[in-house]
């Protein structure tokens, strides 16, 4: 299992190619390390969004929203957007940019 890429710039993380349970577990501490600052997740290279990955992103987004701090998923690949739709999440604020 490969782990997600480390943040490339302050507050930016490239999502792994596959965002399933094992990769979500590895991604969680990277996101938590950015608590209190704006976060931008690059989904350009992410070709699979599983339920655990979506749950992590939604929970983090809710936490950042409660603190009124920007949290965004950007550059969503077509396969990432398809995963969002398959999970029925296309109406959530976090994923509306690319859907």
C-alpha cells in the first residue's frame, strides 16, 4: 500500500490514486496536522473514492466549516466525480465544484 503524497505546499494535499479505507487511514493524520488553517485537497490524480475516503473528507469539511476555515477539494478527476455520484454525494457542498 502506498501512502498519500505529503502536503506539497502549506495547506495543500494531493489525494492518493485510490481513496479507500486503508488510504483514508493514512490520509487522516495529514489532514489533522493542518487543523486551524485552510486546506486544499487536489483530487486530480484520484481515480477511486470509496466510502471511508468520502466519510473522512466530509467529516473534516464539517469540522473546518464549524471553525469557518476554508476546506476544499479541487481539480476533481472524472473518476473521482463518478465516485462522488455513485455514493450519492453530488449535492454536498464539498463536492459541488466538480459535479
